[in-house]
């Protein structure tokens, strides 16, 4: 499974839950004490790759299953990127977020890695199963961290995937920022600067709240803090990696071509339709941006370099 550089041949002996994660991922993601190397205080995510990928997992009780699903499917995710050429020279950093108002470990930070090394970092994360039950988690605190504690090469094009089912708090609080070693004097909204730093390459993969149904006010909040087309609803739990791959794929090819990629790797027609429906608005926006850019003077094209157009 996966690519030659990231292969776990473990699934034949694993059982699977109704929502798709394996017993293997459940056993591997079982840490209960936070490893010093994933604490945010004083840590900086540093990548020398041209296309760093950061995956932020919500590990509260309502969304915890996705951490296991992503772990199971990371070799496929990694292998498809390599084999299809969606990105060149990439690494993956997996982080975890909870609720700073009540959780012990609301921000956990992996390190950029390639191949099987990704597993070792992900296995250090604590799936705390917390959260405050108020339809909010500390995604904005993670945004504050990513804004202030990431370093990339000058020509890098980093991308962030939040996997969430709730909405962020409105602003970063000084006491919570201090707890992760990044103090601020007053509350603030980190999202505009985060979008700017990452060239509008921040996305949320939005799950049904508590796995039940989509809440419109949660979707609305994410569309306010990110470009609206960057809020992508997950059509079914098992499609999470298909959706993330699609975001990468349609930056280089048409959505219809990606649908064929999915078909060729054996996905069902229902899965293909669900994923492509979720990606349609993003694909349309990219196509429009590309068409507009083609008619601009060269100096204006430079300003659109990282603004969500196909290249």
C-alpha cells in the first residue's frame, strides 16, 4: 500500500470499525502522555521543501475518529502525490488541536517528515477526546501558532489542512497564547495574516458536527475566516484523504481529470460524486482566476502567483 517510500503492510491482520478506521491505527495512536518533542512552547516548524503540507487534526471527542482515518490513509495520500505528480518536493507535518479552555494539550506540534518518519511523529500525538461541547475549538490558537512559528524557503508554497467539525473562537486570548509560549498583549483575529502568510492556501475539511449533520452557523464562520471556497464539506468520513488529494490535484489539472484518477484507484461512483461536488466551487474559482490572469499584464500576474489559480 502507498508508495515505495512510505509503505505499511499491516492491514491484512487489522479489523475495521463501521466508520472505517483500523484496529492498527487505534493501537498506534494510543499515547496518553504528551511527548516533549510535540509541545508547542519554543518549537518552530521548519521545512526546506518547496511544498510543505501541514495537517491539523481536531482530536476532541466529537472528531477523534478522523485522526485514525488519516493515519490509516497517509501512505495512500503520500503515494498518490508522488505517483501522480500533484506536488514535487513535499513533506508532511501532522499537528493536533483541542480546546484551550478545558483540554490539557490543546496544541500539539509534529515536525515536517517524509515517508515512514511521518508515522513516528503522528504516534506521539495524544488523542485527548476532550473539547468543551460549545461547538467551538481552539483552531484560532493553532492559527496563531502557525502564523508565528513556521519557517519556509523563500519560494515555498506551503498548504494547511484543518480537519474540523466545529468553529474557531472569534479571537486568540492572551492567556492562551502565553500558555503556548507566544504571548500577545490583546485579543486578536489571526486569520487575515495567516491567509496572507500561506498565500491563501489554508483550507478546512469540515465534517458533520459530532458526525451527525452539518451546522450552517459553523460552515458560515469558516467561510468568514477563510476564502469561502476553501471550506470543503467532507461527504463521508472515508473520503477525507480523497478530498485533500483533490485540493492538490486541481491546482494542476481539471476536476474531471481528478475524478478519473479516483475511478482508476477503485473509488465508488458515490465517493467520486461526493468529493467532486465538494470541490466544485474551489475548482470553478481556480479556473476563473487562471482565465483572468491570462489576460493581465505580466507585472499583475505576479501578484496572483499564490492566489488560488492553476499553474
